[in-house]
C-alpha cells in the first residue's frame, strides 16, 4: 500500500487537475465540473466542495497579473481606446480561463488534505 501524499504533492496534483490521493485520474470533467469519483483509486470528489474559493482566488490572481499588462499596453501609444480595452479584456479572459480550473483543483486538494467532509 502506498503512503499518503504530502501536502505539497496533493496541491501539485490538484494544480494539474489530478486526483489528490493517487495523482492518476482527472478530478474535473470538461472545465470545472468535478467527477463523481476517481476512476483509478475510487476517491469520492462530492465531499470536496470548493464553493466560491476558486472564483475568489482567480479574481485575486488575475487582477494582480493583468495590471502590469494593462499599464504596459497604455505605454505603447495606441491611440485607440477601444482597441486597448479589447486587448485588456481578452488578456483578462484568457488568464481567468487558465487559472480557474487549476484553482478549483488546488482548493479540492487542500480540502481533501484537511479531511473536511460534508
């Protein structure tokens, strides 16, 4: 029988969207919908409810990462405010799309490591 993963191993697995217990099967179906259970080790994902945590983390991280881009964009001398706004919105949407499922995986892994159950 394998040893349980360390906290850092579980968080890294969650960041990759893998089961925090075994690291083999995916935790999420499509984008951010959790699967019922791990297809490899059978860990139930239903009790690992992340609720609003991933959205909060995504907003926090995206806001901090997007502001340098927005300031850099303003320094480029583009004389079209609509174009600057479009580039900023696209960058923020791209960052949010990348970060949200990873944040969900990390939150689910942390909840599993803390043995929090409904």
